[in-house]
C-alpha cells in the first residue's frame, strides 16, 4: 500500500509539474507577444513625440528670431533649456550638412560627423536621410524578429525653420528594454502571478481528482487478483456532497461503477461457487454413502440374499440421481449454441398442450389447476421458428418449476401472445406461489443459484440457467417478474414468429 501511495504521489507530482510547465510556457508566449507589441507601440509613441517636439521648437525658434527684442544669447539659452527639459539633443544644421549649433552629441551619431575647414559636417548619408524625410522621425537598430528592437533605439527628426537653408534636428535615445520591462512589471506582473497561482491550484485539484479514481481502480484490481472480492472502489469526488465531482468525466464515473459491479458479480459468483461445491458434494455424498453402505452390507452378509432385489432397487435409484446430476451439469455447459440444421417452424401451442399432458400426474398430485390462454398468428396456430427439442426443454423446465413452487390447490397460468409490430411471440408461465423477491429476479437465471438454498428438493439450480442459455442461443430474451393475477412468479420469453431474413441463430458468448 505504501508503494502504491508513493506511485500515486509520483504520478500526481509529475502531472502537476507538467501542467505547471505548460502554464509557464503559455505565459512566456504571452509575455513575448506583449514585449513585441509594447516595443512597437513604444517606438511609435516616441516617434510621434519627437516629431511634435521638433515642430514646437521650430515654431518657437521662428517666433524668437523675428522678435528684435530677443537676443541671440536668450535664444541659445531657450534652446538649451528645451533640450534639458525634453531630454534630447538639439542641432541646427544647414542643408549641406554643416552643423551650426548643438546642445550635445549623442554617441550613436558621433560616427556620422566629419570635420572640414574648421566646421563640423554630417555625413552625406545621414544628412540625406534626415532631409529627405523632413517632419518624419527615423529610428535606428530596428529588427523584425520576435524581439522587434534592440535594447536601445535612436530616434531623430529634422524640420525646416523659417530661415533659409537652416534645419532643426532632434536626437533622442530610447531604452526599449527598460521601458518595456517597467511596463510589464507594473501592468502584468501581479495579474500573471495571480493567474498562474489560480491555474496551478485548479490544475492540481483536477489532476488529483482524476488520479484518485485511477489509483482506486489499480488498488481494487490488485486486491481482486489477490483474491479479496470484498473490496469496492470508493472515490470521494463521486459523492453527492463533493464539489469536485464535476471535475470527473462521465467515462471515469461509468468505469468506477462498472468495475464495482464487476467485482460484486465476481463476489456473488464466488459465493455461488462455494454453495455449488457444497451442494454438489452433498448431492453426491448422500447417494454414494447409501450405495457404499448397502454394498458393504451385501458383501459381509448383513443383508440376506432374499433382500437383495429390494436394496438393489435402492442402489439403482441413487445411481440414477447421480446420473441425473451429471447430465444436468453436462447439458448446462453445451446449450450455448443451436444447430442451424435443426431449426424449424412449428406450432408452440401444440407443444404446450403436449407438455401439460406429460406432467398431468405432477399436477394431480398437488391438485393444481392450469389456466391456458393461447393466441394465434397463422390460422389456428401460433407458429414460431427455432429448435423444437430445445424450446420444449425451456417450457418443460418452466412448467415443472412452477409446479414445484405452487402450493396445493394452487393455479398455474400459461399464455402465448403475438406482437405484430415486433413480429415476436411472447410465452409466459406464472403461478400462485410465493413469488421471487425483486432483488433476486435477475439472479435466478445464474447457474446453481437457488432463491432458498435450504430447499434441497428444488433441484440443482440449473433449470432456469438452461432456459436462459437456450433462449439466448436463439437470439431472444427471457425474464422474471411478479404475477399480477396469480401473485406468484411469472416467467416470460420471446420467440421469432418466422425464420429471420439474413440472420443466423446467435451464439451465447
């Protein structure tokens, strides 16, 4: 049991770990998508921002330049203040790339500077990019992979001023990685942690509720293989008051119910087997003991020769009983199929009349009356299709069984009815006896089963089993119920009214 518990815990741990890893992977994919979308959005926002800054600065510069009261020193101070406030670099650049003024030099643009004639120029490529896209921000170090951008992105824009041949250029550096992760930590970290915790808890409960029935099934199977048929599968999640029962699928619920029913059936069969062995041993021991005693008495002279015929008749009777038991057991094991060559159409009503006449002495001994209500399906007959000798045995067994359990001066009812829609003939035999308890009506057709095991005169418990085997071999059904009219047991079975088209008699597995 400890080993089973360890295996269960191991399965639960592995399942939960797998689910946790799967959840983490899902969240990682979501984070990557968030990183990609946020990066693109962040760069777009900064491009719009630097364009607005450049246009605002150009308007302010044009206004200051045209005002005679504003000195160049004041204009320069305003530009420096603007650069510090907006955290960017402000350059004034001629159309030929010559730099007239700069508040600072970003690192990413140092490689694009050239010195000539005591002036500093932008390279042709850099100047061309800026002036060809005046008013539109440009970015550098942008890729198209999953990580759309590098850790930092350079943003630049050029706008024209009112002065001829003079442009304002703004440079800024955007730390994409820090900004995106800051937004991620503030916007998604807490929801992700809460969602992951809830998902892990839910997955753990679901895995536990799924594994528990499987563990119970495994433990039950192990106990059954060891011979313990008293075990039953008890899954707390399947109880009505459990809130976790809704996590279990119908397949698991049905499987647990089916296995419990199977174990219960095996337990009943084991109990029946023990009763059968005891019954068979008793049925064999009694006549054998009697035969042995009489033979010993004859051998040692205790029984005189003139009494030999009397005791030989007794011995013959006991041998006949043993033979009857053996024949019943043999017959019960050989009726699971019918011979197609022996299948024929015959009148079931005629067979019923003949059978009742054959047991007339049994009916007379107990003063039992028989009520017969026989229907018709073809003229004056009730025609059925089957192996007549076997079906005679079915009706004979049911009739003699009814005689056994019908009290003196009782009544037995026999009827045949035809259902034109189903094309079936229904044959019923009912009595005025004590009937069969409802919980035992299905079991009476099991081999060696007796409703009252103490009644040894009721036979070996094979009669109804033989009936079921024969009817099932014909592809039909037989069942027991309570007789509404007579109050005792009522047995009903169906038969085909004619040879089925394209259908062979079924074999009972």
